[in-house]
């Protein structure tokens, strides 16, 4: 979209990454969209004196998050894709300037009041914030449980040959069978195609992998419809895919293909036959040999809190647990007892620190 191009160029301008030819393109676009000029002034002037480098510790933490991958795989399938590393394509970078955080805030706030996209009157959204979960029945009778910090976009009525929804976050689907109209869940990483089944999808944008877990039936995980790149799952299987940005087709000639690892493995069962991937639907918080760093993310989403690390060495301590109806304090105390070498403390602002 044209307004997306303006925002991308403005972002690069504030970050001092705008090329000469992009400067000309931005000027041309601003002439076509005069309302954006005011936003440009705010972005380029408001943050000039506020650029502050992150500490080495913060930078290390940011880089660490991109290095984690699932460890225990039963089956690994490799598929070639194109990396975003050269040419006129979008790059995956970790910004070391404090202006990046400020820019993102200005970007989304400014976009909201400058060019708020109109919601299709035939579609609707269900949004859950951290600390909350919701359930909705779709027009075809399909039931969806939406986990904390998630968003589901779906039509008021399904029309056409497919029933499509768009997911950001995590959801569990019990799909009504309709052989004539397959059900499709789209995420930024992959799509899932089914006829009638029960499955879980976890695709949070801030996480380094996206996972789909099949309980019953059969699903096809569609990685690329045009190239017919599809992975079929059987009951009690899950597929984990590293989240990457795919490039536009017109940039393929400028890059080299790389290989990503698709990790297919059985669902994880903890005590009492609790399946960790779908336990949240039954209001259970479950994990098995999960690093404390990822457990902290689950607790943030589950209870709507903020957790930080004072000691980065504690991030990779592995924990196992199942909780139901326990308070945050009870969960934290239990984790301290089972983990043994770390402690939780809450400061005056309500932030929980692991040390």
C-alpha cells in the first residue's frame, strides 16, 4: 500500500538510513499525500536529541532472543527460502539506537490518527489483552478459544469456496466439518488448511518461532501456496517453524537461498496426561523442560505482568510444571522451590525481577 511505503521511508529517515534515491521518492509521495507532511515534521523533529545507545547488556539480551530454537526434534524437514540480507529487500536487524523504540511508538501512534484503516463492514475482530482469554463461535459453528495477547480477524458470514480467518497470537480451533469449503487459518508465518479437526496455533509476532499442534483430524501447514510447499500433520504432532521475513518476488535475483529447519515432533505430555500445547484451553498453565526465559513470557501473558532478568545466567534454567487456579504469587513461589537457584522480587512499580 502507498501509505505503508511512506511510513517505511519516514522510519528510515528518522533512523538516518535513507538513501538519496529514497529521499526523492519520499518527497514525491509527500506531495501526493500532503497530510503526511505534518507527521514527517513530528517524527523528524521530536526525536532529534533523544537518541541514546542501548547498554551492552540490553543489546546482548535482544540478540539472545533471536538465537533460541526448539531443541528436541523427532523429525526435521528442510526447505529453501530466501533470506533478507542483501539488495533492495527488507532487512532483519537489531537496532542499537534508542531512537528505534521511540520511532516505533511514533510510527504506530501517528499512523493511528493520520490514516486509520477502515475495518471492512463484513468482518470483525476479537482481541484479548494480557491476562485474559476469550471464546467465540464463528458463523459456520466453528469454536475458537483465543489466548492472551491475541487477535482474530474473521468475517460476519463465510462466503466463497473457503472459510478464512486471520490470527495473530495463539488460538485453539474446533472446526465444523464442511467438505465443500475448507477452513483456512492465516498467520504471518504460515497458513493452516483443514476440513474439520481440532488444532492449536501459536504465532505471536514477538516470538522466534511459530507452532501448530494437531489434536484430531488432519491439517496441512501451507508455507507457500504458489510453490505448493505443504507439510501434513497427523494427530498428536506439532510443527515448529522459525519466524522470518520473506522477500518480494522481484528481489529474488539479488539474494541467495538459505535453508530453514521445519521441526516436526509429538505433542509434549507432562504429568496426569496434560498436553502442554493445549493445556491453556482448560485454564491450565503447563510446560515441560522449558527455559525460564520462555516461562517468564508465558507468565507475562497469563497474568498480565512484566518480568525482567537481573541475572541473564538464569534465562536457560529448565523448568517443568502444571498450574491451575493458582495465583501469581503461588506460581512464583513454586517455581523458586523447584528451580532452586533463582528468586523473584517485585519492585515498587510492580515489575517482577528474576535474580
